[in-house]
C-alpha cells in the first residue's frame, strides 16, 4: 500500500506540473495542494481495491470525484477559438454574463447596481492611467465558464499590477474595492482600456501571463482567475457598447464594443 501512496504522489505531482505549464500556476501550490490530492487519491484507491467489502462506500466517492473532474476539465480548459473581430472591434476578455454596464461621467463615480453604493474609479482599478468619462462593463464568471482572460485589443501592456486584499463575496459591494485584484492597462495608438480581474470570496489565486511593456495581440491570453470571479472592462467614452445586461459573452468571440 505504501507503493500505491507514493504512486499517488507521483501522479498528482505530474498533474500539477502540467497545470503549471498550461496556466502559469505558481509552483508553490505543488507543495500546498499536492499532499491533499495525493492522500484523497490514495484513499479512493484503497477503498476500491484495498478492501473489497467497502466497495459500496467507494461508489459514494466515485460519483463526486468524477463530477469534480468534469468540472475541473471544463474550468481549466483553454478554448481554441479563432479571432474574427475587425481591427476597430473590442472583444470580451472573459467568458461569463454581463452584470452591469455603467457610463461614468467626468464628475461621476462608479455606482454598483447591486446595492446602489458609490466608489471612485481609482479604488476599483488601483491606477490613475484610466480616465473618465468612460464605460465600465462587469462580467460575472461562474465555475462552468472558462477562466482564461484575453486581451480585448492589440496593444502594449502599460500596467500589469497585482493588488492583494481581502475576500468578500462578489455579492458584497465591498468586493468592488477591497478584494484581491489584478489590473491590466492596454494601450495602442487609438485608445487605452483597462481589464480588472477581481477575486471572489473563495478565490485566492490570480495568475498574470504578461509583464509591463509587453505587446499583446487581440485575443491573446493574459491571465486567469480561479473559480467564481469577476472581470471589469473600462473603455473610453467614445466606444460603442455592443452588449447588454444579462447577455452571455465569450472571450475572443464576443464583440463587446467598437470604436
């Protein structure tokens, strides 16, 4: 049985190394999560093969395990999508549904439709590189959406900034300003836009794939948030918004605005 346990650790380690290669996940999580995954795998193997008279209990483990695996495959997937947007079209940076579209004037602050409270744009984006007036579009991501995030335009990453924070539920207005987040500001010769990845209550990991000064193509993957989360897009006022509240959007495929 000791051999099986070490085999479980080997399999789990190889899985985490694959995830690191595919998603740029921090290698430290191999040491944090790996023992738990290996132990659960060993327990499942033992219940299935180490004690036959426990087989009816094993079924209770198999069903949720396979359900979890299916969700994880869907969550971790990297969609293979062809970019069809024109040069003046802005694509969605995330899969999910539109939860708000706010137009913020020069003297206005951001107003959450959830609870009607007010925050300053700089509190949400944690940068002064984005100016008002502007549009702010909120995209809610569920565990069933692909969680890779792409660049909505061609341009240079003029800011890639990670901000640690607390972990309020995304239903709580405080999550807009206090939760962990990562802000990207992308600039080309025509416009400057912001993409803000906001972590939810159960999320502790936001990965960035790009660095300050790097040029990215429209539709190129720039980061990932783990599990339920939210992405805000900040667009200049002269952009024409093409989506509406409640609409399901898809990274790379859906045109959210043009200019």
